[in-house]
């Protein structure tokens, strides 16, 4: 039996102007996605704002989800079982990107291409869901026939390999102990967030 590891996908709605515009276009919320290596969310990676309150400077980020910028964010945390080899490959790939993060930019052009259903691939540039889909494709997990540059966070949320762990405010999730982290909101709350 192969050893497996657990990673987490964190979906957020920060309530920023850009977030609200994406929500309006996609008719969903929780339109930011990140990869986390632990359930405490102490190691979270994505493509987003380098400075929380400046939407124009973006790129590869290790997100500090305890910062005030994220305090009132709604979130959903999903877990994903992967093989040990996939886990090590993902870590190695992320470490390589982190070591060269000065080369990486936020794919604003690709995001606009997404809005017109045209995939724009740029070297060293991603938006959040494009990044997560690409990383999972790199380890042969997310289907390669799905174009990363047209992948919405909600496409990832609907993926049958993910298991919902929590839905609610990020602040509450971070304050829960391990035993209480595995719960779901009442159905009415769930539909308001979907």
C-alpha cells in the first residue's frame, strides 16, 4: 500500500473590489484559491497580491492568512489525498518557484482572457486558479484536458477528489482546535456562499 499525504485547498472571498468583480462575472464567490501543506494553514501558496492593500502588484505569494487583510474573509477548506511521491514533487516545484519568485508575475492579461473564454499562457505568470490547476497537473493529479488558464476556483471546488473540511469565516477556522475543524455549516449558510 502506497503512503499518502494530505494537502489542502483554501478558497477565499476577501471582499475586495477585484474579488467582487470576479464574483459578479462567475456568479459564485470564494474566487481565490491557494494550496496549503497543513490544516493549520501556516504554509499557504498562491498567486495574488504581494501587498494586501495594493491590487496592482501581484505575483507568487506565501500567504499569511492571519494578517488583518484576511480577518473577515469567508472561506472553504478542502483536503486532498495525494501520494507521497506527488507530495514531494509538489513541494519541490513550489520551492523552485519560491526561489525564483522575482521572475513571476500575476497574469492580469490571462485573467482578462479568461473573461472572454480565451486562454492566455504567459511564461512565469499565473492567476490563482490557473496556478493551482497547473501545480496539480504537474504532479499528474488534476486532469490535463482541463485548460489551467480557463479554470475557475469553482471548477476546482467541484472536483470530486476534494473533501470539504470547513466552510465559514477564516478567522473562526484559525481559532478552532483540530477536533472542531471538521464540520460543515448549516445548509442555508452553504447555499448563501456557493
